[in-house]
């Protein structure tokens, strides 16, 4: 419904030679997309031009990823056990 109204308003404005107003999102979203692509390209170039050999760099990255996933798993397990522990404590309260 809103799209149809927007289409009618845009066609009415273009019929009299005007343009619809552009919102902040029309400027910000493309800029964020370009920034994200630039960020990915920069990270890729940084990895390619790193002073460490590829095997060593991949090993370091792999170790860090495994360490972070283990830490995340421990945090998830501890939160899971806390939730289950609290649920059992609430059952005992009259």
C-alpha cells in the first residue's frame, strides 16, 4: 500500500519536473557498503603482505580461531548451566 502511494507521488512529482526528496539512508547505506568492501580489501592485502610466511600466519589465525571458539563454548556452557540451575532453584520456592 505504501509502495503504491510512493509510486504515485514520485510519478506526480516527475510529471511537474520535480524529484522526490532523498533521505539520509539514501546517502549512508551506499557509503557503508563501500566502506565495508574497502575494509575487506584492506584486510586481504594486509594478510597477503604480512611479514610472516603463509604457513605460519595461517597457523596463528587457526590457533586464535580455535581459542576463541573454545572460550565461546565455555561461556555458552556456563550460561546454559546457570540457566538450568536457576530454573531448578525457582521450583523449590513456594
